[in-house]
C-alpha cells in the first residue's frame, strides 16, 4: 500500500532530516555542527550544486526546507529567502535557526502538493533537495513550481537516483539477499557488531520482515532509503526525471554522492577521492537544473 501525505508528515515531523548530526546542547553550536558535517561529509557537493552565492537580491523559494541548513546559506548570501515544509517541526526549527544567526527569512508550513500561497510568477529561483520524491504526488509539486516561478526563473532539485550503486547493488540486490539473515533474534545485534550498522535499524528491518512478510517494490525502496520507518520514497533515472520536468527549458542533470558508510569496513578503506569519483558516476543524488520558458 502506498503511503499517503499524513504518513509522510508524521514521519518527517518526528524525524527532522539530519537533526541527529549533532548532540550539542547549545542550540547555535548544534546548528553550526550540522552545517559543518553536511558540507564536509558525504554531502560536500551541496554548496557546488546549490550555488548559494548566485542569488543575491533574488527571490528564492525552498520546497521542503527541513530546518533550513541550505536555506541559511541562501539567506546569508543575500537572497530573499522563503522556506516551506510539510511539517510544523521543521518550520519551528528553521525559524529558531534563522533567529539564532540573525538572518532574515520567511517560513510557511504547507503541503507543496497543494496550491502554494504565492501568486503566479513570484520567484526567481526554486531549490528543493531530497523532497519531491518523498511526497505521494511529485508531479503536483512540479506543477506548483512551474506556476510560481517567473518566466526565465531557474530551479535546482535533487532526487534519488535509480541508476546508482545504492539502488541496484545495495537496495535491490545485497539488502534483499541478506534480509533473511535477520530472522534469528540475535542477528541485529551480531550484525551491528560486525558491520557497525545501526542496531535499531536492523531491529526495525527484522520487525517489518516478520510482521509484513512480502513487501511491494515501492515499500521495499521506501524502507531502504531514509531509514526503515520512512513511509515513502521514490527513485528516478535520467528519463524519468526528464519526464517529470518536461515543461521546463534547458533541463540538465548530473550525479553526485556515494555513501561509503553503507559499506562497513570496505567503505573505510575507500579513499575520499575515489569515493567522490564513484559518486560522480553511480551516485545517489540526481541533480536536475532547468528554467521556466520566457
Ligand atoms: C529528506 S528531508 C530534506 C530536508 C532538506 N531539504 C534537507 O536537505 O535537509 C525531506 C523534507 O521534505 C519535506 N516534505 C515532504 N513532502 C513534502 C510536501 N509535500 N510539501 C512540503 N514539504 C515536504 C519533509 O517534511 C522533510 O522536511
């Protein structure tokens, strides 16, 4: 059964994206550490693809801003920034973050699949990182993007990449092959000790397997992307992404991000340079850029 928008909202509201990257008590230090880890870890490519400095005095809308790690960079670099998100928690944290860093921005709690509270042709640029494929009707969101972008306005979107090592080798092959290993009760703990993978995630996978038995392909993809409790996630290859954005002009795509942490001790042996090079060919982040026709 495909998850609905309430399932999506409930999940992200209780798991704000990357909120576990820091456990610092001081809120400003907490956000600083998250920003540092995002841009110096496996998502080192975000500043390159987002081009934060190119939108000074421009109206920028972020769809699915989460707690606005990237939003803060757009705003600090002079963009007139508006962040929207499905969950009240993300909006509350994003507002707190902007206040702590004394940066101006507007935040609205809204479902981007519905008519957005902006007139047609309101924004110069739309940014959305890891969001559209987490929603039941990505095509509705893209329709809204088209409506609220100004003619000639641009967008930068990240969707998960079907044509990737993560999808074909990890999710559709290795994880399927090894899931039965989790049947004995002791296995999540044992496997976690051997591989370093999170024990709670292995426990959840075991529970789902025992309670639900056979999953649909959509369900399998969803629980193997942003954690076992993630209700909905889709993946896109070049053709599928091009189809989604077919109304736009100059649509270009490129690929980034290989997460070596998924590869336990083998991953630790991969040099950063090699990891990044693999990401550019078979990575998990499919970036899509385009323009609304003038
Ligand atoms: C994977 S997180 C990404 C957050 C942020 N863009 C980042 O990169 O850290 C997905 C976010 O999309 C939001 N989201 C999912 N569906 C949405 C929708 N239909 N409308 C608005 N936001 C949505 C979720 O609430 C969540 O904050």
